C-alpha cells in the first residue's frame, strides 16, 4: 500500500468514484440511491442518499478492512499519533465497550473513577468484569467531581494488585483532567492496561496548549468522540490503539457487536473530519480556545455566574483544565443549571449541551462564531437581570460513593423485583439510575441503595433533571435484587 | 448592453433595477458590499446582494425611523443608533439642535467607509462632532449599557446574516435595560406581506412585546423593499406613540421633510386588518 498523505480522504474519494461509475444497484440498501423513498431523499438530499451504500469491493468492508477503509484508518492513526485507529459507527459508547471487552474478562478487576459514563459500566455488564471505584473528590463550590489523584490510583492498585486495567476520563465533561502521564506510568509499572475515555478530548490531539492526550501519554487505548469536537456526524467515533495492543484481537472484539452494515455516511464523515483536523486542526482549536476564553471573560462579568478555567489547576485533583469547555456554575444566580438550560431554550432559542443542578455546559466548537457567542453571553446577562433569585446554595452531589455488592453483570442478570423508590433503601440495585446528560450513574447495577442515594434521586427529580436508566420511565420504582 | 441588478423577494418573485454601472464591490469580514449607479433610483447600496437603500427612496425610511420617536419623546438628548452605517439615520438626527450625543454602533467598518465615499447623500453627517461611531457588535455594545439613552434606533439588516443578533429577545431585553425610565426604542420591523418576511416580523414583534410595556407598529411605503410595504416597531417604557405626540412642538422646529408629517405620524399607526391580526396572534 502506498503511503497516502493527510490531504487525501480515501473513503470519500472511493465514494465519489463510485458515484461516477453509475453502478446499477441490485443490492441493499433498498432505497436504491434514494429513488425508492422520495420523501426521505427530498428531506436529506439526493447527494446524501447516493452514497448511502453497502460494503462492496471498491468501498471495502469495515468488519474486515483491506483497502480504502484500511487506508483511512492508517491515515487516522498517523494523524492521532496512534499505532492504529478503528473507525467506529456505534458511537463512542462502542469504542469504550471495545476497550473494556478487549482487556477484561469475567471476574477481572478494573479500576475506574466513579464518575464514568454509563457506557463504561455497560461494558462491565457485558464482560463480567468487577469495578474497583475511585471516588473523585467533589468540589462543593462548583458542584462537580474533580479528577482522580495519583495517590488514589496508587492505593487502588496496591489494594488490588490483580487488576487488569485502569480507566480514566480525559477530560471529564466539565474539562477536568487528571495527571494522565503519571497515572499511565504507574499503571504500566504494575502491569495494568491504561484505557482512556476521550469522548470530550478529540481536540487534545491537534490544538496547542491543551492537556496531554492519551496517545501522547503512552496509554494503551483511547475512545475519541470525533463527532463531538472533531466535527464528524453523530454516532461516529474513533478507537485509538497504542503499540502494546493486538489490533487483530481488538477487531474481533469490535465485530462481536458492531453492525455488518456500517453507514458510509458515518465512515466518510470520519475520514473527511480527520483530514480537516490533520490539515487545519491547530488553527481551528486556536480559534475555539480564543472564543471560549472570550466567552468566559464576558460571562464572569455577570455577577452570580462563574465560568471556571485554568485557575482551578492545583497539580492534584485538577491536574489540567481543558479551556475549550465552557462550563458555567449558576448557583450564584439562585438558579439551577437545569432552570437556566430551560430558560435559554424556551425564551432565547439557545440550546446548550446540558444543565445539571449547579452548572450549564455550552459546547463551543469548530462550527461556532462570535456572533453566536454574543447571543449566549447577552442571554445570560438578561437571565441575570430578569430571573435572579435569592436562594441558598444547593447541597448536591453528582453521585454518592457507592458500596459495590455484586459485579454489574451478576446484578444485572439476577432475579429482581420492582420496589417504590422510597422502599428501595438497603437493597441492591439491579439497574442504572442517572441524570442524562451528563450520563454519570447515581446508581449502577450491583450497588447498595442507601437512604442518602434515594434522597439524591428524589432531589434530582424535583429539580427537573432528566433521569434515565430505569425500566420504569417515570423512575418511581427501582428494580432491586430479590431474596435478601 | 443591459445590466440589471436583481433580488429575489421570494423564491418566486424577482425584483430588478437596471444598472448603469457598478461603483464598488468588496467583501468585508462580515458581508459582501456593493454600490451601483442606476438611471431610475440613483445610487444604491446592497449587502450580500440585498437592497439596503437607494438615493431615490431612502428618505422615506430614514424620516420614518427617526421623526416618529423624536416627535413623541419630550426631550431626547442621548441617542443610540445600532446598524445604520450608511449614515441616513444620523443625518436626520443631527437636524435636531437639542440632541447632545449620538452613539452609532456599526459592526462593519467597511460599510461606513464605502458609504462615505459613494453615498454622501446619507453619509454626509457621520463626521459631525455629536456623532460617536463604535465599530462593534451591537449586541455586545448594549450589554454594558444601563439607564443611559433616551432613544435607541435599531436600523438592522435582515434577521439572517450579520444582523441576526438584533432580532433576538436578549437584544431587546438589553435595549430595555440601556434605556432611561422614559426611553423609546424604534426598530426596522420587516414586512408583513410575503410569508417569510411576515414570520420574521411576527417573531420580532413577539420578543419586543415581551420586553416592553408599550409596543406598537407603524408602516411606511418603501418602493425598493420586498412588497414595498414596510413596518417599524415603536417600543417604549412610558410614552404612547400617538397620545404623547407633541404636534406644536414638532411644527415649531420648522423642519422640512419629504415624507413625514404629523397627520401621517398618526395615520401610520393605523394598520391593515391582516397586519393587525398577525400582530395580535403573537401579543
């Protein structure tokens, strides 16, 4: 295979070539370049439908790439400084699951911060691995979880020398980074694989002056949400591998659950976005940093709002901070983040990424411009003028340090009964309860439910958090393990 | 040779002016700016291809956006003008000797430069000493103003492109805050006639109604704007556009105008039924 340069996009080029060939489709998809579904074609556009095609020789096959997909993956690996990159079409959820499933088997221990995304704990249900949680310190003023410290990691490893892997958020949704380099080195000294959730860290690979990326730290695998800061289509993602990982084994793991009809729209979007980042990423993220920094300074002139930044860095629980994250603490206005999130959407036609009890997060990316940043800042200043309330600071935690009684898999597959929330305390939970976004579980399967946790769920509901994860859509009942 | 400027007023309606020659074409940081010379309308300015003003009919727009609030407010001294880099609003404002201070906030410096060079008819008073020009996003500028102005005139482009932020609730809310207790805000309110313009008009009206206790709409006939039927918004904290109109005082100024007069002032607030209905729908 000739080495291609970063300005090529092999999947896109193959699709363009394929479109020119005007091949008569007697294969799937049945819409046949859109002709069989005029309304869909009108809505999405003929150009889009004409490349919604099936795997075939000139377009390669994601399950077993040997030509253009393989070339595109090699280019992505080069761009990210990884040993290999897999193109993923099941969201970063699928990348996270592939990392865990390829390193942990049933009964293996994995060290994770408790503020992981549910996709990581889902992977534990699939693999049967047992979580060893590190509880990151909670910042009472900002009402967010901070990073995990080297000391916490060391203790977890010494207490669980047989652990197979450690899982790290880089960064958290709010932009907090742990000391990835030191943790990676320590974990490797003890023979653990280092798996990094970089769902919110694509830009670390391209921007200047941003926190360290997983591959640069020598981590073994990283899950990168290209569709977040990378600009590709929703649901497309990268799984990056370091040199110590057997990529053929990982591919087999991916193929356990991955679609055999991967969308070429997603694949092409990954290919094109990789090209864009490789060629212009530094400039793009310099602009994003500049815009976010500007917004932060303007927002911080509004009394009652605190858009935090690098001043949080303390070399320990906040080892580094991703300044592209525009998280704003709202408690000084006497309003919850959820309330502001709703006001922004309903009254000002502005959709932010999420609001939780104490914060909102505005996602600033390659697609934004100053004009829109002005709208956000001005709306926040209006909310301060019109909605401000005198109210006490909330006492809220993202989660309460859980007691893990059973492995998530064991709990998930155990016999369960449904109990009203109020009566569920002291039982073992059989399902997830979380606010989404950010999607960090309050309860995961196998964890003991306490009065305090029941109270947190009640409080989150009352504050208008969108609670998910439970079988009962209204979260009035919880599935708990039977026979205790 | 026939050279025509054309603008799509809707997907299915095209408006055209025969052009003699193009005087200027340039791309600023924000938009494309063109100035043409035409036999029928004289010189005219377009932004991103959309008609902004012609020498022949600009007086209608500028008189109506300025004299209506000026004849109502008892003593407008400090005035903020947003947009309006062509200088037409300022030209009308500086005719009032009692006006002390005018801040003009225009996002695009090139518009001002081009108008000074090619459209002296509107831009001639931009260098007047009472006029202070700020090249900034209007939304950003006004965020920091509180209880400062007697009158705000929002001479925006359309609600898409660089002027988008000037049709938002946060902008009108900030205008409210920037005005004194008896302040007035007047804005370019789009047209009620073609559907797309009408939707923009209703959205703007809804947001103004939510921000100001008094909010009325008046109309003018502007031949080169889509449908020719154009609206302005009159939003105010205290003064009513007709009940507080001081006709003798305005007449005393002895100002010569081409379109505006006191009868027309009152009449302009009488709207066609279909427009009244559209406004009521969002009030």
